[in-house]
C-alpha cells in the first residue's frame, strides 16, 4: 500500500502545499515551512529536524490543521518517513539495560508499563525488533515522547538523549 500525505505551509491547510508518497529526509527544497498536514493514506513518522532527527510524531489517516498547538511543537515538520504496512506476527526482545544486558523479555503485544509488568524501574534500554513495527514511549500508558522502531538491532538509546522507554505498542495494519 502506498502512502500519501499533503503538507501545507500554513495552519488549516492554507498556503502552498506539497504532496509526498515516500520518505523525505529534508522537505526544505519542496516547501519552506509546514504548519498543517493531511494524511490521505498510510502511517507516517514526522520529525521536527531534517534527516529523521529531533522529536518524532506518529500520524495516520486524518487531518492535522494545527499540529504545532496539538503536540506542543515549537518548530515545524522538516522530514517524514512512511511506515510500511505490516500484517504478520509481532516480535521484539526488550532488555533492561544497554547492549542487550540485564533481564530480557520477548514481546508479542503492547505493554502499557514496563514497571507494572516487569518491575523495571528504568524501563527498556535496548531492543531487537524481529518482526513488525513498534512505537515506544518515554512514559507509561503510551504517553510522552515517542520513537519508531522497525526491524533491526538497537543496542543503545544514547542517540536519542539516553532515553529509557516505559511503554510500547504495535503499529497495527488496522491503523492504515
């Protein structure tokens, strides 16, 4: 399934627009700023810095007329990444410490709180995503800053400000 998102320079879908259907590491050559967007299909991560850096926000089909107020952003979207649709099994190993150290749990479903479920007071600090696409949050109950994790190895979260994730959820095909 192809995704489609339209970015607008101003709030409420006003001003110049730019339509996107794939990853874009730097939107500045297509649009000077972005204050609203409309997702026509697919699921996306948008970033407030070029090259998929900075704060991340998950968006799916719908209208985002003034996302800066909604998310408390002080900068506009500068890069975006389409999340591929996935309908297979979900599997991730999460570790209490960096470099796959400490306790390990294999996850196949959402987790509202690592503290409540596993008594990990510091949350998850490394992971290996074997199957599926996941969102991880720095607070319990799917709150706070979020990060996208696709299949791969994540030995340390130091690149994200030494984050410790406290909850996680699967990006389900029904969200598309």
